[in-house]
C-alpha cells in the first residue's frame, strides 16, 4: 500500500462551480522525496477573492496555469509510476481536498485512480490518541504555507511521526 498525502488550493468551496488551482502530493515514506505539483487553469468564471487570496495567486496568474486535463493526466501518470498498484489518498481535510481531486479526475479523465475512498489525517490522529479534541498539527515540521507541496509534506511528516513516535501500525510499500 502506498499512502499519498494530498493538498489542494481552490478559488471557492466546491468543484465545478469553482476551480482547483493548485495540487500537491507526497508519497509518505522516510525522506519524503517523491512529490508532485501542478497549477491548474480555472474552469469557471466564478471565483471568491478571499478564497483565492489564501493561495497567494492573483486571478490573472491563475489564467496562465496549465490545462486541467493535462494536469490531471500528469498526476494520474505520476501516481501509476510512483504509487504502485494500491494507493491511498490521505489529507488534512479530506472533505475538501478529496471532493476536488475526485471531481477533477472523473470530469477530466473519466476515473479516479484512488478509487472511491480517502482517509482523514486529523481523524486518524484523534483515534490514535483517543481524544476527539486533539489536533495533529504540532507533529508537522514543514511550515504550513498554503503551497500544496509544503502542506502535504508537513502532513506526511505528521503521519510518519504517528508511526515512529506514537506506535501507529502502518505499512509502507
């Protein structure tokens, strides 16, 4: 099994009406060296300035980004090459990140290589420490910058620490 930590940035709350503008992923393994990054051109005329502001990009910049079909195809190819036969989608907020990645894969490529499920890092940590009021974010080493590779890397660091320091039973490929 290959755990793939994913983070996205978007210019609004839902896919289709709004756009995923950046996507980052890290294969969860010691070293965290295998990463993916894409910047995607908006698919809609709709966007929320405050949502886009989080990413640090202007609307004008996003209009120069790569074609979403091409970006999702590159992500699918990267997952096949780096992830092997069984990949698991993990993110800090899978309710948000998953909906965009799943929608974009199905809309642009007709299928999602992750299948139909995802895992939430925060929920995993809460179960591990048996306290629904706890947060894993203190386990990150990489600063949370809203660059999706940085944020995915920080979350992958947290998952590795859950394994190494808190005894989470998890296998890498």
